[in-house]
């Protein structure tokens, strides 16, 4: 279809969710969807600044980054990746349930998604706690004595450079976790509204758009996991 | 539009957006894009005069070679305040948030922007950020320059850098929401028949601007976050002692802040396209290429940022690439200038005030743009980096370009906004003041910079005084030129002649509805069956006193 | 456009989810094999495959009624690539580092 003004006109009587400045529900839905996609682009650029810093410093201080990365727990990282991927599936199923008008399924999948999100955050909290205990939190208490193992050869690394890795680690995962918290809050509200019957096969745009947001947060983690956890693990 | 049946209004007088509610609440909680534009008009104007106040302090200090008005520290804070306010609170929002907000839905035949509540939110974000910025100023200001360069901003400055960063972060999101709204609106809300090739060039310019707002602003947002976090927790992201690289800050900063220059100038270019074609009473020359040149400027603008960093020690090879690409931005900009000029050819030109501003824009922007090419050349740039040559160059683009376009647009659409005509004689006089004052202020700065006066110093060798006095004198004339429109616009609200829907006999949907427009813009959704700027089908207006 | 249009079936979504988990396992395994300079390449390649699958099928870009969505997505990553590549153009060619 053309992206312009649609010709068919819905009335406020037949569609209570139709806002005054749209001609019909389809125009309103397409508008909201495009707005969400553009917002996701701003999110990509927002994280892009962090990715840029990461990329440059990783190239500059590869040994320190590898040594520091090896201090992260790959099991937790992989587990959290799996949790997020499963939650993406449940979001897809939630949107589908909304399309079908299956209210119970919709609420169920939304609740599962929130629980998976909270699981992710819980694991993140465990990891952060471990960083505190190992003095891997950047700041005055930071300490790093590990070396970079280059095929059996132990190369000492500058702790300042390892600290830089952890600064970026906390900045990137912290910013990601903030987005997860927002996503969990969003889905909780949507679950309540869905329970109250706000959504129908003719109107489920908020579910769909929140889903798009959740998938993007998932995609960011898909990149964060190998970049942060998997540097030079083979040595 | 198959009308949704609206019961006949009991009021006999036709209401417009201004008379639709008089309470403070009806303004502060409005979702009407036209009212939000007025809210922006008031707040942006306040910040313009605040930034102008700091500009006057700078010029007064530089009247004499000695630092006699203020200390070096205060001077740092004053030019920082001038830069931050003018860039983030005036130049970036001025045309999109005021004229764009008002005109985008009108020009495309929509009832409102796609997301009216987000539009209001973006104004509130602007106000919150502005409040924080004023709080920063009252608490002693910031002394880093508007560029906030690390390591000074992260390690050495004792001023409110973090708070200023928060203000920039928030006002950035205001700008992102405006851009997002415009893009979605242009895609989704156009009237039937209004194809992309029939869109006004102002819309194309707003669209290109919005692309930059969406793609660039998030990067400055995350950069200010990194800056604040580094300052707060003494991390080493930009600190070479801790493994970081201060140049990375500049890379990320200019990735946004160079395209931001096009956020400022593109909307004004859109205004000028409208003015030139209307007051030549002729379809714009090369519509398609002018439209696409806006997009080209937006895209190429993202590829040139490190030309701000030629002397910082970036790699010579990178500098060559950035220098080379910078020349390419000149191409679409020149296309616009040539097409505007070609539009004039055999046009039936009238010299109404908006057209005077358009002429001013073309001349001054050309000077600003060409000196930009000097600066894009590595060798010349090394010679004039951080001198008044650079200051003058970007003021020719920002003030000679953006502000000229803005004032031209305000005069052109004032009858639509207010329903009244401004006094033409006073307006012409003030346009003259602006043009003369501007050149007197900034042309001497080209010379000053070329002979070696560095920017951001509060005192200078006595041999530079004559040119500095000229510049300060020019700034005073310019100030009069800026204050006059305030007075006569306000005057015209009550005493100006009624404008009628289309005082200029202009093409474009915004002129086909009442002035001021009704709340939902059009009584019936218009159906567009004509090409843009079909001036050959519109009778020229002859009694406006213009020279033919 | 039907409101009940399903771009992906439920079974397909679940299968895709399992596929993504398998890819995650492969990433982890691959990280422990010495591929020299290709370790990060492989890791990022797999991540990109995963991200593409999520965008195309979970976010329904494949089968979307208009091309605009893909244009938006691609332009987002395109400008990110500009940020990264032109910054690297400086860092990778510095003579004094």
C-alpha cells in the first residue's frame, strides 16, 4: 500500500482507540509502527557511541582487554543470552496471541517475558556482585593482577587498561540493563491492560511496538555477549 | 474526507487555534502543533536574547585590548554560555520547532503531527533542559567552551560540567522527538494526491533535518553520559593516563555536532526555497535536484566531522579523507544557491521583507560556505584553526544563514500565524539593520583571524583594536535589528491589517486555509491535484508596492 | 491487509528460537578453538546472523507490507557503520601511536 493518507475513513464510533487526527485505524497503526522503528534507530546510534569506544580501545589494548574479559563468567553470560533469546520467542508468541484475540495466552506470555527479564537482571546482579568482590569495579578499589596468556606465554597487562575494559563493561551492560528494566516495566503495564481487555485483534499496536523494543534490546545483547565475554578464550 | 458528522457549533464566530481556549491550561496542555509552535516561539526567543546578552558581554569585553570588563575566568564562562545557549537552545530548535511545528502539518494537509503528545513532551523536555541550563548559569556557569573537550572538562574544570551535560542530554531528546515526529508525519499523514514530488521544499528540508536529528543526537547523548560518568567516578574513558584517548571524545562529539550544523542550516534553506519561489512568482528552478540536495547534505554531513580535528593529532591519512569529503558537501549546497539564483531569472520579483532576508541569506551563506571550503583545505586550516577566521566563518553560516532564514520565514508566515500583517516599512528598516550590522560585526573577524587573533581570549594586542571596535559597533546595530521585529510583531497583533488567507498569493496548502488556521487546520482534508509551486496558474499580486 | 495475517507460525517461531540457542552454543564453542585472527570474525559473524534472524522473523521485517521498514533498519546500521569505520580510519592509520 501507499504510505500516504489512506482513503477509507473509520469513525470514532466503530473504533474507540482511533485518535482524532487519523483517518482510519490502519493509518494509525502504520504511524505508530514507523515511529517505533525510528526510535529503535536512535537506540542503535545511542549504543553505537559505546560500541565505538569499545572497538577503539579493544584494538588499542587488546592484551589487557583479553585478560580482563577472561575474568568474566562465560557460563552466566551464555545463560543470560539463552534467557533473552527465549524471552524474544515468548514476545513473538504474545504478539501472536494478541492477533488471535486470545487474552489469557497474551497475559501469560507477557508475564513469562517479564519473569525471564527479571531472571536476566538477577543474573546480572550476581555478576556485578562478583565484580565487587574481585575488586573489578573501576574506581579507587580497583585491582587487577592477572596476565594475558598468549599460548602459554604470560604477558603482564597494565591494570589501568584492564580497568578501562571494566569501565566499558559496566557502561555497556549497565545501559543494557537499564533498557531491560524499562522493558520489564513496560510489559508489566501491558500485561495488566491486556488482562483488563484493552487489546483486540483490531488493536494491539502497543504490544507489537513493545515487542519491537524488546527484540532490539535482545539484539544488543547478542552483540555484547561475544564482544565482552569471548575475547581470546582459546589460549 | 467522508465527514465524521460533527454537530453544528453553537458559536457563530469561526474559531481558530488562537481563540480555541484562553486559559493557561489550554496552552500548557495543548497537543495542537500550532500552539506548541507558539510555546516554542516564546521560549526559544527568550533563550535567543539570553544568548545575545552573553554575546554583547563578549563584544564589550573585546572593545579594548585589556581585560577590563571581566576576568579571564568569567570570560570563559561567558563565551561558553553564549555557545551552549545559542547552539542547543536557539539554533537547533529555532526553525524546526517553531516554523516546522507550525507548518509541517499545514503544508501536507494533515490535522496534526503524527504524535501530538510526544510533540508536547518535546517542548517540556526543552523547558526542563533550559531550566537546568539557567540553573547552571546562576551557579557560576561552565568554563569549558560549548564543545566540552576532554580532558579539561573531565579532569580540570571546577565548574558545573555534569549539570550542563544533563541539560544537553535532555534537550537532545527534545530534538530527537521533534525529528521523529516530522519523519513519521511526512510519511504517514500527507493529504491524498500529495506525492513526494509535490511536497514543498520546506518539507524536504525538514525531513532531511529530522534524519540528522534521529541519527546524530543519540551519539551526543551517550557521549555526555560517558563524560559525566568519567567526571563522576574518575574512569579513564577519555583519560590517556588511564588508557583512554581524549580524541575519542572529539570524534564522538563532532559525529553529532558537525551534522548538527546542518540541523541548523537545512531548515533555513527550506525557508529560503519557499521565499525565493513565492516572491519571484515562478516555480523553483530544478525542484527535484533542490529537494534531493537537502538529503545529500544530510548524508554527506555525517562523513566530514573530523575536519574539526585537523590539528589535534589525528592521523594524516584520516585528515586527508575528511578534508576530501568535506569538499563534497559544497556540491549540494552550491546546487541550492545556483538554483535559487536561476529561479530569479525572468521571475516577477517583488522586494517584500521576506525576500530581502532571502537575498541576505544567499549572499551571506555563500560567503560562509566558501570560507568553509578554505577551512576544509588542510593547509589553510592549520593556519587559521582556533582563530577568529573560524568564528567568523561559522557565524556567517549560523547567523548570516540560519537567523536570516528564520527571520525571513517569520515575516513570511507571520500573517498565517497571527492573522495580521506586520508593518512593511519598519520591517524593511530592520532587515537593513540586520544585514549591515551583521556584516559589520563579522567581516572584520575574518581579517582578525587571518592576521592571527585567536578565539576565546579576553584580551589581545592593541593592533587588533580597530577591527574589534568595528565588530562591537556592528553587534550593537545587529541588536537593534533583532529587537525591532519583537516590537512591531507585538504591535501588529493588535493593530496590523487583517491578512486574509493568502496575502502573498503564494502556492502551498498552508495558504489555502484561514489565517490563523482553525484548530484542525482544514475544514475538509484537501485533495492535491497540482504540482508544487504552480505559480503559472496563480495571478501575481500587484498592489504590494514591490518593484516589478 | 488482513488483521489476522501471521507472518510466522508458532512452530516456526519456536524452531527459530531453538536455532538461535544452537547458534549461541556454537559461538561459545568456537571461542575456545584457536582460529587466530578469525576468532572475533567468527563471533561477530554468528552474532550478525542471529541479529538478522531476529530482525527478519521476530520483528517481522521479512513479509512487511512495505519496504520502508527495511530502509529504516538498514539506514540505522549504515550510519552506525559510518561512525565506526570513519573513527577507525583515524585510529588505524595514526603514525605516532
